[in-house]
C-alpha cells in the first residue's frame, strides 16, 4: 500500500535537506507555468509569445529554471549513489541506474504510448493538419528533451562523482572550460557539429554543482550568482548569444539547443541565487503543513510535467470546438483570457495527474547486483530514444517522418523502440544474487 503524503512527511528524517525537494517542485512548476503562458494560439496556428513580444524575453533570465532542476539532480544523485556504495559489498552501478530509471521512465513511456494511440487516431481520421491537430502532434513530445538529458546525467554520475571527490571545484572548472572551448570552436572558427558536445558539457557542469552542494562546498553563493549574472550579461551584450534563455522560432542561434556558454553562466547565477534563499526557506519548510504540501507535490511533479501541454492544448481545442473566437495573441483580449486559460489548464492537469499518478509511484527497489555494461547500454538506448522522440514528434507516424539525432536520421517508431528496448535492458540487468548489505 502506498504511503500517504502525511505519513511520508511525518516520517521525514531530521537530516533530510527539505529545500532540495522544494527546488525540484518549484523548478518543474515554473516550467509548466512558463509553457502555458508562452503558447500563443490563434486561428492561424501556435506561436510563441516571446517572439511576438520580444521585450518579454528578459523574463527568461528568471523563468528559465531548468538549470536548477539539473543542479538538484546532481545533489540527489550524489547522495543516492554514495548510500548504495556504503550499504553494499558489490558493484552498484546497475542498481543505481535501475532505481533512477524506474521513477523517471515509467510515467514517460505511459505518456508516450497514450499519445501514440491518439496520434494514430488523429492521422487515420485525416485530422492531422488542423489548427491544433498537426501542431499538437509536433509539440507534445518536445519537453521530453529534458528527460533524455537527465538520463545522461544519471548515467555519468558515478565517474563524475569520483572526479569531483578527487578534484572538487577543479572538476567543475574543467567542464566549464570545455564548454567555453566548444563555443570558441563553433562561433570563432566555424567548426561544424562541435556545438552538439555542449548538450553534455553544459548540463553536466550544472549537475556537477549539485555534487558541490552535497559536500557543502558552495560557501559563497552571492559571488557565484554575481559572477554568473555578469558573465551571461557580457556574453549576450558582446557575443553572438541571443537575449532569450529559451529557444525562439527562426533564431539562427539558440542558447538552449544546443546549450551555450551564456546558458551555463545563467545556470551559475540561478544556483547562486537559490542557495542564498536556502536558510530562510529552511525555516518555512519546518512547518508541518508546508512540508506536507511539498511532499505531496513531489509525488506527482513528473506526471504533471508530462501532461501539462496536453491539458493546455485541450483547453484551446475546447474553445475551437465550441466555436469560440480565439483573439490574436498579445492583444488586450488575449491577455484578459490568460488567467482563465491557466486555471482551466491547471484543473485539467490535476485530472490527468489523478489518472496517471500511479505510474510515478516508486516501484519496489531491487538490490540485484546486475551487469553494469548491460545497464549502461540500456540507459544509452533510453536517452537516445527519448531525445529522438522529442525531435521527431508524433506527426509522422504513418509517413516515416524523421529527424536528425547525432547525424543519424531517426523516426518516431524507431525512437520509441529504442526507449522501450533500453528500459528492458536496464530492468533485466539484474542478476539472481543480491547485494550483501553491511550492518
């Protein structure tokens, strides 16, 4: 029987860092709210509010909060991996990957399979080219990029944690410097394809900051925040980097895809800023009612993230189905409807969470030793499959539409097969014998 949020909150050990749980929920919640606000749907299709009102792009310096999620991930992964190592007398890499993959990939694959069925129905009915139909099938898988990258962070945790334990801040500096070199090769020397290395280097650097937090080594967060903010501002002012910290339609350069040094500096300033708030937030989180809310939100955060775009598109679809006029984005009438649309999207997301939250519940943990290479191969397939699906969308299931993933064309069915196959590899990487726990 699954424990209630109240039971889990009351059982929280005194040593738990509650602020990390708050940051995880707050970062995903900010992303959800930002997506609801940025979607500019009209009778002509779906646009981006930030492209229509460029002055609003400065808001992304506060609302592009994904670096905080990867930072929190580094902290959690360090604690989880070290705990496994302390309690076992055998290799734990496969155990670590299985535990992390179950919580993340099960709700993701359920989401994908439900949407595959919807996409096939829409395309077989010949409605894939409507105002929302085609756009929805392209858009709905785009946020999965973050899950694919996060899987890579999980896979690289053991070796990079060892690097951190040996070199501390120098390990982070090495990743930061490598990301800077990639941008020099890209922008100054025009080296083709090198920019894709920063999908790993930038996010791994932010993830490495989580290791530093786990060891209490971020002692001057104000300096970190100021340096990151100044660096990002200088790069945007004098370099080839755009103002927006999220991708804009038609941009020649995006700070997000692939990530740039400017985005990494943005991540530094965000990490420093949230660290400055840790002490006052800690006192607030000590309140039982507040902590119960954070625990409850953590139990459904991934499900809400996966389904929030579905809810938003359903709200717009209902407006069109009822014959309601969609005002032009960024007009006074459009802004007047924003609070109502967000409330409706939130209510529908809550309903979808009720339907699908069971798949996010932690599975029974296995301590089977398993095969590290098999688990590594499995998680590599998973992350490639999820990344590929985020690029292809589901609009071309029946016509072989493909996108380029690391110089290789991939279709949506191939991406789905890779993700499913990788998951099975990781799940079956366990051996019959068990890790012998100390004590």
